């Protein structure tokens, strides 16, 4: 999960104090269980409009490059 552009090119940046993650089933069209609410730092996390989620990657480098 990339929360913001690493090079600062994202727009509409803001700090959020909660996050919900929803999962898709195998076809990508149906939900798979309930949403997750990961713990965030007390001060929140910075996000911008470049926020994206990729498929599971084996390494951080692969996840950032996807």
C-alpha cells in the first residue's frame, strides 16, 4: 500500500488518523470478509491522491516499483 507519492508529486495531501482496507475475492468483483482497520501512529499518516494498493509483493522494492 502506497499512501503518498515518494517524490512529492501527489496532490491534495493531508493527514489521516484512521484507515480502512477492503479485500476483494478471486474474481475482483466481490468482497472477501470484513474490512481491516490497521493501527496508525497517534499523529496519523500523510496521504495524497496518489494513494494506491498493489498485489502482494515479495519485497518492499517490488511493491514500490509496481
